[in-house]
C-alpha cells in the first residue's frame, strides 16, 4: 500500500496563496477500492490566492467551496478572488463564537487536541453534517473545504469523510500529518493575520503541532464514544442515503 506521505508532493497543488491545498484521492479502503482523484480537496484559507492560483482551480474544474472558518475570520479576511468565480459557496462555521479557532474553542483538560476535535462534533454538529451533505451532492463536485490553517477543523471533516468511506485510520492519520511540512508557512501567515496575529504567541505550542497520534486518538475516541464517523453522523442528522452517495461519488468503481 502506498503511503500518503510518499505521494504528498503530487497531491499538493502548487498554489502561491494557499499552502495546504491538496487532493484526497488515491487512499485505499478496506474493500480494496480507493478514493477518486480530482473530486475532493482540503485546504487552508483561500483569501490570498492570486490570479494564477485561480486559473489553476478553474483547470481542475472546481465547482464548490465549503468554508469552515468562524464569522470573525470570514469578516476580517473575506473570501478573496474566488468570490468573483461562478462557484457554489457555503459558509459552515464549525465554531459559533467570535474570534479565530484557537481563541474561540475552550481548551480541554491538558489542552488535548484529540479531545478538542471530539468537541468539534458537539459545537459544530450541524455545520459538519451539512458539509457532508454538500460533499454528497454530485453537482457540488469537485469541491474544496477549508478553514484557516487547514489542520484542525479541516482535519476533522477530512477524517469524517475518509472514515465513512472505509479508509484505514492509519492512512487518515498520515493524511493529517502532511500538514506538518506546510506548518512554517501557515504559522507565518497566521502571525500577520488580523484575527490570529495578536494572539498567536499565547497559543499553547501543543496546539500548533501536527502528529499522527493526535488523529489516531481522535478516531479511537470517535469509535469508542460514537461508534465511528458514520454512526456519529447518522445520530447527528445525516440522511441515511448520504453515505451511499459519498461512496458512489468519491470511490473508484469496484473492480
């Protein structure tokens, strides 16, 4: 099985204004299939894209953007040049409070990131379920979902999708870790950001790490407390026909 880390350069789009825009294709599932290339993407914030970046996204046929940022992040930074493109856009904030993710989310005991990710399932319940529904709509694809860094809120939604599709937890964690190689660029942008910049030095260092064990622990907690991503999503209101549609749209045909 090819490691997601080994093909990370090929799945990352070489954009100037986004450092963590990458394809979720090529991941194997338990039934021997794999996720389709060019259908679903994850990213950091898109408001600094330049004209060449926009042209690249036109080239991949991008049809939809799901924005997981807070209201404050959106109001401060806007949508950027994609606001002028004929794209379907949904703002589905995982966190309702004002401020950026790091300031708005209450710190779990010990500032445990896996527990924070589990908390997203509570505070962002409706947003995450709606995001899954948008992803399961064929007219929305190709689609990118993003937050600010493309690590935490985006990482949780990516994990939910991949777990529902049957991708192994180890592979999901390896996809999460790809962000580590982009983190210096992302943090440098956070420092000049009007929402995050003034507060970034006060963020616990643990919150800026990208480690496979964090995602593995989140997935273990998700299984132990909710029975896995699909069980959680159904209990949170995901229509029962959405998961089969996700498989139909995002997996290569069997055989």
